[in-house]
């Protein structure tokens, strides 16, 4: 008999890097009665969430909100700015950059992949490092005919735990004096890692609801620049549902040309209140502190971190590489079955070589200490020899590095 009762006693430790745990107050907001998406109340809600998302993307320009996954927002970004056969430069930093390239190819674009060559600890070197902006600059300088129409990069690569320097990519494009658009996937970075759409000169930013925004999957975003909007007026890739022009026009009054996901917009409004009420700087600092502690724990274990480049470690997740011959998915299975903790699997070219610990969104110090304890016990049960106790390291780190903004004020 099939059962859907997946919830034993206590809270499940959902430590994958998205979908992230949904706060209770967001769940309550989703449970409000559905309203008419053409009625006056909805217009108020629509205008609020659109303004909130501009603040979170740090932009003055339009933000598209789609009832779709991040994959849909990938397609929307490409379909609105490009024409069949256009040449795009896509930098591969991991599995999601790889999938975005695959999508571009299926749309009929000429997708050129740029990546570091060689291997590092038995895995592709490009999957252990961030975007190398100088390689983009060199390639664009060689493109004297300006055949490349867009550069596509991933801000926070969820499969590897690498956060690339987007401002450096914009500087590289400008240094090459190249007119290409800059398209950036910040699906897992937004609202967890510092991201500045306008200041960094991004033309289309792509994101989703199920990561730092702390919502269930089902909403995705395109944040636009004036240059991107201008490009959309001559782009010839087929689009109807994804088309920006009708959405931009109807959004001026808080409505959409198609049916929006009303109750998820309630949730988005509540999540934005939480994030903006705390302040983006506070949210970013909290995630960075969590990440620093978890990385210290993994280092104490003596295991390599998937991101091998200093300065670009993700504040959203940490990728843990298991020793040669140890199946990371078998370790994950032990941790899940014995301690009710879900960890992210290795994807694509690094499947079986690593697992991912998410430390984003609705979590706290004690949750992460417990999750790391589950990992430590699971690794030992799998026969992995650890150099030391990551749990003790993590406890010491959080105890000696208090949050910049206290969780509770003294009475």
C-alpha cells in the first residue's frame, strides 16, 4: 500500500541547498483564501511584490514574476533577448551552467562553452573554481565581428558551492569593448548572497523562489536592464507566455496577462517582509557566518571542499568531497535513514564524489550543528576516517563568533 506519510517524529532536517525549509509564517500566508486575480485587492498585492523584488534584486528596473521554475526563467531570459542561431558564450562552473547550455542549444542558439581545462582531485577543474573573468575578456576581444550576442554565467553554482564574481565579469566585457548582453543565473544566490543587478551591470538576472526567498518551488524571476528591454524589441526567438512586453505593461497596475500563482504571491510578500525587515546586509552576513562555520567543520574532518578557490566559497552551501572509493550517495543514504537528514547529491560529472550541505534561508546555529552532527556520524558509519570532530569545531566557531545582530534582545 502506497503511503505519503513521510514525516516521522520531530522536524526533518532538510539540508539540501534548495528547496529550503519554508518558515511557518510563510506557510500561514499561503493558506489565506484565494482572491480574484482581476479584482482590486490583487492589484495592491501585485504592486507590493513587484516593488519588493526590485529591492531584493537591487534594481530600479522591471522584474518579471513567472508562475514557473528557474528553468522557465532561463528560457525567458534567452527567448526575450536573442534570435535563432545567435552566438552565446556560456561559462561552465558546474551542473546548472551545463544544463543552461543544454537549454540554449535546444532553443536553436549557437552555444559556445568556456571553462577551465583539466581535472582537479579527479573532477573537472572548472567545477571547483569560479568564473575566470579574464578568459571571457580574452574570448570577447577575439570576437572582432561581435558575433557573440550574450555572455551567460551562474552567480552561485548550486552543484558545487562556488559563488562567482559577477562585477568582474561585467568589467571583463567592458574591457573588451564588446556589446554583448550579460545574463546571470542567481537562482540560488538571490536573498542569501550579495547580489546587485544594477550596480554590477547585469542585463538579465534569473532567479527562483525555493532558495534564499524561502518559498516552495513555483515562482521564477527575470530582472531586466534597459538594454535587455531594447534587445527584446528585435529578438526573434519564439515566445508568447514568456514575452516581457505584455507583462511589463500590465505590471504597471499590479496585474499579469496570464493567471498568476496567487497564493504563492501571498507567500512571496511575507518572505520579502522578513528579508527586507531584517535588511539585506544582515541576511548576507548571517549566511556568510553560517558558511564559515560549516567549512571549518569540514576542514576539521580532513575532507576536501568542492570549491577549491579561496574567496569564492558559497554562503549558501558547502560541497564535501568524499575519499576516493567512497560513494558519497551511500553516505547520504546512511545519514538520511539513520538521522532523518536530507543532503544534496552530487550532480552530473561529480555524482558519487561529493554531497552538499545547505545552510540557507530559514535555519539557525543549532539546526546546522545538528545537521553537521548527523553528517559526522554518517561518515563514521560509512567507514570514513575523520581527522577530528567537525561538530566541536562548529560549536566553538558559533560560540566565539556571535551574530552581528543578536537573535534575541536582552530583557
